[in-house]
C-alpha cells in the first residue's frame, strides 16, 4: 500500500490535529473536525508513518473510535501521549 508522509500531507496533519482534541474520536467526529471523507484510510496511513500510533476501538453499537497514542519526538508536541 502506498501511503503519504505526514510531513508532506495537509490531509493527514488535519486528522492528527483533530485526534489531539479528544481522548477518543468517532469516525463522524473526524469527518467533521478534519474535513476528510475517509478517516479510516487516513488513520491507516498515519500508522504507516514511523513513530505515529493511532489506536482503534469498536463501541458496543459497532461504531469505530480512534485516539492518538504517540507521535515521533519533535513532531508536534504529543510524544508518547497516553491515557
């Protein structure tokens, strides 16, 4: 799979900014906050970038939620962000 580098992709940067706003974000929250049509694809691309970790969980109603767990040191100020 080809994937964009976070440092070169405004789309991925917008998703990361949206993920920083909450502990867990639903798919629809990411669509609204980051103005992306396919947040799941963006999450997969972010996870392919070295040092980035976004977790996914499924709620009881089947909806997906995501949270930013880690970014590379020096890449945005949320190094090893865990909760």
